[in-house]
C-alpha cells in the first residue's frame, strides 16, 4: 500500500492544503510533504493523528478496496451437471448481487426446477430450442430468439417437450438459484 499517496487522496477529498492538515496534526508542512511523497514513514501514532484529522480511523484507512471483476470468461464459470439439466453460473458468486444470471441447458423431455413464488422478477432469453413456460395456471410456448419476463408471484418452471436440448439465459432478482 502506498501510504503517502492514499493520505494525499484523502487530504484532497477533504479539500485541505498540506499546511492546513499539518497544522491540525501539529506537524510541519515539510514533514507531511515527505510522508505524502513516501520519503519518510510516520509512526503509528502520527499516522493515527493524521487519519483522525481526515475524519477516518486506521481501520478505514487500511481497508483495501477489492477490485470488482467486470468481465467473466469460461474459466470463471461454475457448472452443475445433472442428468437432465446443466446449470452454468456465468457470473460466479452472483448470489451476493441484486440479480443472478445463469445459463441452463434443459435436455429433451425434461424440465427445470420449479421456482416457488418469491418477491422479485425473472427474465429468460432462449438461445437454442423450444420450451414451454409454466407460469401459475398458464403454459406459454417460447422458442429460440424469444424472451420471457415475469414477476415471481407465481410458481414457474420451463419444460422441454422436444427431443432436442434447449439453452437459455435466465436472470432472477433477487438471486434464487
């Protein structure tokens, strides 16, 4: 961690000059400048005084923001292969997010799990094949290139009544898989 650079960033965010911050910490402007330029290292006590003057504590100062992964590749995917259904989590650990996208491969003559009513929404985009969406008392036919979008207030599942595999992207919010 580049302590000097991080101190400078916090100082600038607080709209303070080096002189103002040094004065609040009872340090010289030159010493603070040396710290910010990584020419010297402050004692823990001095660093604590500086971060307190910046309105934070040492724990916050040393918290490292984990870089959020934005792009995922096949190496990141998690695949659960069952006899009639292959679920691919295309965004790993998405259950911690607001929505969870998965790719499902439903083999001919089988169906997805039945999703009980929940507070949220679901979206699906059919990449291959033909499926029947059972939504409450309705059965709706959907095929390659078509989508569905529904509220989670009714039980629903997808059934593949053909002999060919069907593949879709299914996104739910909040995560349910």
